[in-house]
C-alpha cells in the first residue's frame, strides 16, 4: 500500500509540469503575436512620417466662399502625389468644419475641393493625404497649411 500512495504525488508533479509547459507555450505565442503587431504599426508610422515630410511646399492659391460652401484651389509644388486632402473651414466662433476630398493632386500640379460651412469663414486649412504600402490612405496631420480668408 505504501507504493500506491507514492504514485499520487508523482502524477500531481507531472500534471503541474505539463500545465506549466502549456501555459508557457501560450504566453510565448501571445507575446510573439503582440511583438509582430507592434512592429507592423511602427513600420507604418515610420513610412507615414517619411511620406508626409515630403509635403513641404503646399499652398492655397484661391478661396472662393459663398455660403454655404467654399471652393479652395491648392498648389502641390512637391514631387509626391497627394492621394487626396482634407479641407477645413475655420469659423469665427472657433468651430471647424472638415471635408475629405478624394481626388488625387499630381506632383507639381494643382487641385481643388469644396468645404461646407455655416457662419463666418475666417481661415481655410488643407491637410494632405498619402497612400502607404498597406494600400491605406493616411492624413498628414502635422502638415496642415492654413490661409486667412479675406472677403
């Protein structure tokens, strides 16, 4: 009978070791997936920063505003195609009305878009958009160009 009692602690020890190995494998798998996901996000952020820094020479050449909308013409003097842009109408009450324009603006070319607004227009802003290697379009929020609107 003494031999039979010794088998129970042995089985318990083997089960604990087995559960520990399985738990370690699950944690390692989860950790590797987390690292890969973070690496992918970092790669996209670096690519976005690099692509957006190429829009250093972007200007608003014309603003035609008749409520309830403003048509804005922009000049892309950069060697990179804009996949689109976001127009922002800044109003005197501090509010901002955005409009996403999906039309491409060629390198060294121009384009235009319309942004709706209600109130008194004071400024117009343009934020370029770029297409990255993951085929998604991203806004270059740090590259906004603004121009005062003088009626």
